[in-house]
């Protein structure tokens, strides 16, 4: 199924991301052309933290690239920027009708100013700002990746801490233009946990969105786990100007996942394409 008027996919990983062992940049571009997407943004991981493992160990699918330090903390393999940028350039020649942006997914960028400054020189065209780790409850100064954070705090506690941290990041001057997957901890939600108490979270979510809108950045609707449209409506009410769509694909077959249903829902929530089909959707 293809469609004109589809949004760009602005959050995509290829084999240049440490956790995308099934990634394939060329096949992803071919898939984008097949789907009729106007543009894609590769946003390879740029992680700088040292994560303490969750109870029971890591549960990543496929092979991941990184190392464990002397304290048992995992550090991801750094992004090989030059090779990555050259691969994007090759794809632009292979797929001249597809707009291909070269970007990064910056993890906790507000906490790593020196590392971020070093990357800034590459002039990435799309920077998604994300959180993947939260402070370790038991070891001050340490962080745990999200599954460990959920194990330590419970899902609701992890969501609340995540939202607090997201507000801090949105208020920072870290160089990102889109807030990625605000609902990331909900990937660990299971039906047994019961419905999430949105009414209790509303004030906190609206606060993050207000700070984000004030910063001039866009909100990402990540389609890995489709964002509750309630949040997109709150984004509109907070004065948010733009919505970005991201499949967060780590393999070509996940590009543009749930595109039609999510785009339709976002349109009902008050955002539409602009005259530039490769751009973010804008508030109406
Ligand atoms: Zn992410
Ligand atoms: Zn991602």
C-alpha cells in the first residue's frame, strides 16, 4: 500500500546504529521508494552513557555492538560518523528522487555537552533528542537503561521520572529539533499492568509539552507503539507548532509502520502536511 500525502519518516536506523543488526540502509531507501514516502531521515544512535544492566541481564534482539567496562556497565559502540555520512551520500546517488536526510538520535544530549559539541561539526540535518536511561535509584551518579528503570521504580514511577527528565531536556539548549518517543517507557507496559492513569499524568505531560512548545521544537509521534492521540491533542493545546513522524525502524520492513492509521489520527488531532511534503506536519 502506498500513498501520496504521507509524512516523511524522520526516525530511522540502519546498520550504522549499534543495536540495528538487521539494519540495511540501501534496502531501507528502496523500501521508502516502494512505499511512496517523500523523505526519510536516518537518525543513528549517538549514546554516551554507561548503563547499568537491568535485573536478568540485557534483552536486546539480535547482536548489539558495544563493550562492558570494568564496573559491569555497558557502553555502546560509538557512531562511525565518516563511514555513515559516506553511506548516506552513496544512497542519495542511488535514489535521486528520495529526499534522504542524514541525522542522529541524540541520547540525553543535555547531559553530555562536550560529546555533543564534537558531533555538531558534522552538520546533521535531523537531530532527534531522546531519553533511554534514567538515574539509578540505588547508585547515585549512575544510570540504568529503561528496562532497569522500570524494574526499579515500577512502570508508573518510571514514566513520572522520564517525564521529569524530558522537561529538563526540553528546557535545555541541547541541539535537537524533535523530542523523540515521549512515551518510550510505555514500551514496557503489559496488559496485566492495567490502563495507564492518564488523568493522573495529565498535568505532568502537559508541562513537558508546554516547555517543548516554548523551545520551538517539534514533537515526535513514534509509531513503534503508537502514541496516544490524547498526547497529540495536548500538544496542540500547548501551542505546539509541528509534529514529526518516526517509525524508529531498525530494519527495512519496519519503515513507515502504521503510517496511514497514525497519520489519519494526527490529522484529526489538528496537524496537517504543509506545501513541502518532506517537512514536519504543521498545526492547523
Ligand atoms: Zn530511541
Ligand atoms: Zn530510535
